[in-house]
C-alpha cells in the first residue's frame, strides 16, 4: 500500500486542458463516491482549483492506470491530453508534494494563502463523502500544521503578490488612474473577495457585485459600499463598467462575445479591462479579438505575478527545509505502522507457544509431579521453542557467509562482543 498524488496543474497544462478536468463543488461528492469504487483505492481526496486538479490517494497498488481511465471517462477528455500533462508522486514524494502545495510553494503565485483554504475544503468534502481514512486524515492534518509553521516561521507571505494583486497591477497600467472607475466583480468566493479588497484599497472606485445568489453578492456589496445584482442582470449593467473581474464555478461562459460587442458600441469604444480568473472560463476567449477590450485569463497573468517575489523566493528555501523535515517525520509514522503489525504477530505467536506449554505443565502439576522439576522443564522447553527458528536462521546465514544477516541478528538480540566472549568461556 502506498500514497499517491496525481494531478494536472498550471505548470503542466494550459487553461484549455485544465478547464476540461475541473470539478465544481457540486460535482465533488459524486466524483469521490465514484472513484473510491475503483478496486485498488482505499482512500481518496480531490482538490480542484483554477490552477490544478489533484487526487490524493491511498492505494493498494502503485499502478493507477484505472484512475487515468476514470478521469478520461468521467470528464470525456482525450487520453492523450491527460497523458501529456499529468504528474504522479508516490510515497514520500507524494507527502512532500502535498505539503508544498499547502504552503503555497507550488502555486502560480509563490506563497499565496488561498490554496490552504481550498485544501481544507477538499479535506472536508472527502470526509463528508466518506473517502477519507486514517492515513489521509493524518496526512492532511499534519500538512495543515506544516503550512501554519511555514507561514509563521518564514516570510513566505510577506509581500503582496497574488493573482488578485496582479489584476490590480494590470488595471493600473491600462488606466491613468483607478479613481472613479466602476468595477464589476462576478462571483462571491475567496478570489473575488480578495480582488475586491485589492481594488478598493488602491482607489475610490464604484463597485458592483454579481452572483448566482443575490444574498452573497449583497454581503460583499455591503462591505465595499457597492451594488448587488443577479447574474442575469449583467447585460443591463455591463456598459457602465470599466473593469470586470470574474471567478465563478459556472460550467459555461457567463459573458459572450456578442454581448461585449454591443457593450463596446454603447460605451463609444471606451476601453474595458476584463480579468477572467475562472476555470472553466467565465468569459468567452473570442472576446479578446474585440478592439478596446483587454482580456486576461489566469495564464496571461503569469508574467505579471513574477515580479515582487524576491522575498518569497528566499523564504521558500527556508520553507523547503521545514517541509522536508515533516515529510520525513510522516513517513516514519507510516513505517512504524508496519513495525507495530510485525510486533503484534511476533508477540501473538510466542504467547501461544507459552500458553500451550504452561497449560501442559499445569496439567502435570495437578497429577502430583514435582513443581520444581516442572518449572525447570518449562523454562527449558520455552527457551528451546523460542530460540528454535532464530537459531536455524542464524545457522543458515553462517553457512552461507551472510555477514549482514549475522550482524543484524547481533543488533536485534543485543548480542555485543562481550556476550560472545562470555559464551566461549
């Protein structure tokens, strides 16, 4: 049995591929219930974000061909698309990878904190679905602790570098000033909340929040003194908007090319800046073909987010040391489980031998035989039975010149050289 991390992320696949394998929150429960039925799976957790889709698995066999087939069929994706961009980590490498992900070391923006919250949600989903067992439970709990240590003991989160911050940077380049611009935020999750914080902290802007449920949009609108609308109302307000930031879990685009064409005419070709942070995309890619529209998706922000990370890169080196130590510690715990199992079998075997011999001696004692003689014989018989198999194995190792096994036997039974000398006298 081993632990496996299988995934596709922003380093290995374009947004075109990532949106094909993305799972919405509504799909996660069914997906977990489905995948856990694969014969070789024991435990499973699924993480799906804009930048990655990862499965963390406890499996009986290291071959995960069945998992790839499951993903291909579940998402109706070409097998070659998966084959060309997936990665697999096993054992300690899988543990190390998960801890790096949780600490923000594998993110598009080095050290970004949102991924930890997303992992905690993935953990919660797996628990609810009943696919989280003792091994993954222990791994995730220790991973959360490691991520907390990385945050508190290094400067990995010191500088303001995030996808949302990158969006603000790009907007500042397009507009001479953000003052009195109007921004439409579509969605109500952590990404949108963070983007709204960044934009409103930069300048006095007007805000509109659109979401599938108006209540969640109203919460953000109240915080930022903006207006809340439903998704269906976006066409009515889009012409008023200079900036659009979108991040929803919608399986289909919310804003199409035709709508934006009409909006641009109504705005008399006044530029509109659009950031699509969703996977699958919320804004049709063809919108980028229009004049006076500046559309960025997650991939196109990579050049922006490479800046201002010098401090985090230095902190990442320190974080790697922390993660390496704790991944080793976790694997020591897993190996200790094997030792516990072996010890239990070992003790049970020799306890049965002892019980059998004791029962035999007690029976003879009841018949009037000498207690002293019976104790002497019991001690001899137990010694012979306990040492029979180890003695046979040591003799065989000696006859084959197997010095390594002989050395291990000396260590296992605490046979130092002084013991050997005393036995020869």
